[in-house]
C-alpha cells in the first residue's frame, strides 16, 4: 500500500492499529477462500481485534471449524479440541478468547484457571454437550457399578467432573485402552462410541448423544461424491455414523484429516465434517482440490468477527466454573492429556 493510501486509511479509520500487523497484510493468506467483497467487510473488525489483543494482552484460540477469516487472521493458536486444551494450559497472556463452543472455553479455563477466559457468544453450545447431565452420569454409574466412565471433551464441566477421564476423537481408542478395563461407559456420542468399539477389544457402553452436524451424513453422500468426482479421496470424522466411516477412505479427527491432506497431497478430496474445515485446510494446501459437502455447525457459526471484537472491547462473556466442579473436571482432562503424553495408566 502506498504512503498516501495508508494515510487515507488512518484518517478514515481511527481504529486502525498504530503498529503491529494489519488486516491488509493478511489478505494474501485467505484470498483463495475469501472473496475481495467479503474481505472489505471483515477488514475493520480484524484491525480492531489485532489492536485490542495487544491492549488486553490477549490470545485467541480458534477451533478448526471456525470460518477462515477468523482462523487465518486473528487467531494465535488453532487446532482440534485436544490441541486447544493442551495449548490453553501453556498460555502466558492475561486473557484467552475462545473462538469455538462453550465446552471448549470451559476446558481452557480448567487447564489455565488463573486466566480470564472469554467466549464471544455464550449461546455457542453443542448438541453433544447438551445431550447429557451430571445426574445422567451418576445414574449410569449406579446401573454399571465399578465400570469406568470415559467422557468425550464435547461435554460440560459438570459432566466431566463425574467422569474418570476425558478423550477427544483423536485419542479415544488410546484413552479407552489406557484404563486396563474390560468394559467402559463411553459418553455421550453414540456414533463415536461405535467407531471406537470397532477398533478395540474393550466393551463399550454408549450414551445416545449425537452431533447434529455429523449425523446428517449418510453413505449415499459418499457414493454421490465418488460418482460425480472420480478419483476423490473421502475423509470422514468419527462423529459420523459407522456406515459412513466404513465407506470412507480414512477416518480421523480434524487434526488427523489435516495431517492426511498435508502429507499425502491428494489431487481431490472431500472432508466429511463441518464445512469451514475444508476452507481452512485448503488455505494450507493450495495444490489440492476440495469438494465441499457443506454441513455448517450453527453453534460454531455464532462466533463472528464483530462478536470477537465486542468480547475484547467489553471483556465479556467471561467463563467461570464453580471450584468444586472445576477440581474434579480438571482431573479428568489432565488424565487425558497424560495419556497423550505417554503418562501413567489409569
Ligand atoms: S460440530 Fe457437532 S460436536 Fe462440534 S460443536 Fe457443532 S454440534 Fe457440537
């Protein structure tokens, strides 16, 4: 940008940061997936967020399902649930802004309780997290005495507090097998439970929760993709029904899908998961053609640039967890992280 153009921008946009990165410098990252007309709308909020991050000493964590203008420009740390949980523990900044859903903000608070954790929209929930309560877990323990409880991270802190250990879709089999038990109660995703059961000799007792995004995929979607796009490689998330996973070329967490594309460079690929994931992996893999079967998560999409900006301006909405719940929930998350780091068997 010329000096005159920069001066003009400063004059008409007093919220421009006086130093540090500017939105205009970041467009090259996302131009494959964000058209210029949309970028013009995003730029003022991105500049304001970059400035506010410095003023508040804040970092932004963004899940793989966030839209590309958030994921690739204002976020400092990106990844799947497991990566965000691990990275949240190491944040030095005063403030963590979680661009994801509520249980992810709770997990960040559990992992780093001394920080102020903000979520840009308190209504960013999750159909899995809402499918089960702490009382449900206590009832399951009564019905299955002595059987350990493995809880997917897509749950409230209250449910985690009733659990022996947490897991993500990336480490679920390792976590189940780390317990050394013949049977485990696996909550709350019944599809993930079936996909885990297919990979282990441990008997899995499931719950009836489902992800409202992944449950919509059916095997016929994969057949149509293969017919219309010859040579396509199909990667499915294990929150999909077993019948979908069985006809995919690969099944794995969002991090494992991203790794598959980065390492194998398929000429044409479809990610059977939330829609924004394809945009974000496409940014990092310009030589790969993405066919997008588009199911959006309405909860993830509640996080927008204006709401992130508002969160940092007003320092709301803060996520806190009652101390007695937090201590027990943190134990379950930390046991999961220890398994990932080759920690002791439960
Ligand atoms: S994609 Fe599914 S599991 Fe993820 S937040 Fe949305 S509803 Fe929950």
